[in-house]
């Protein structure tokens, strides 16, 4: 069975046409999709990012890829690129980690934003020129801060920035 493309006019067998779109040949259909994605780039960037974070099939596919040698090499290259492009941030992280280790900065056990305990607490820098000035937040709040998805974080920002991070005595008898 032959079909005729309504865009380029080529007549070809059914193998050159998608089953769901038989008015355009595969090449014309691909071009139309590329054109549509270029015209609506912001929409598709948001859509793809959301899909990457939420679609279980996509997560499985990425997990499998990251387990391969090519995936591991890609992760390594990405990390090296980040380190080269973000030397100031990395230095800031190192200074903070050393200060916590040496007792010059105190890392609390609760998130300053949501109050969650029994989880990993991370330091969020609002200003990388002040390496010891951080907000101590849980992973989910830290991700939300960077993605600016959670509106309540902006309201709680003032309270969290006034946190006293001077060293406190540690131990069960304090």
C-alpha cells in the first residue's frame, strides 16, 4: 500500500510513514516536530525537566544508563566540568566542611525551614563570598530552594537567615 505525503508530495510505501500519522512522511513529520519544539522551547524545557523528575520509566532508563561504562564516564565528565566552572562554590563548600569538622561552625540536627529531623542536613549558601554563612536545610528543602518551587521558603527565608551558627557544646551531658 502506498501513501502520498501532503507536505513534500512524495509517494512511498507505508513503511516510510508512521502508522498514527499517514498524511506526512517520516522525514516531514520529524521536521514538523523539530520546528514545533523550537517554537515552544520554554514549554518543552519545563515539560522535559518535570518528566525527568517524575516519570518512573525515565528514571529507570537513566538509572540503567548511569550503571553502564558510558554513563559512568558521562557522570565523571559532568562532575569535572562542574568543578572547573564552579571553583568558587567548591572552595566555599570545602571551607564550610572543614569548619564543621574542626568545630568552628555548628551543624544542627533539624532543618531550619521545615523543622524536619532524622534526615541528612545540608548547608545552603545564599552568598558564596561568605562561606560560613549558610542555611541548614534538609535535602527536599534544599532542592526546593534551588528550583524555587516552594513559595513558603521565601517567607521563611528571613527567619532562617538569622540563625546563630556559632559552635555549641556537643555531647549527651550538655
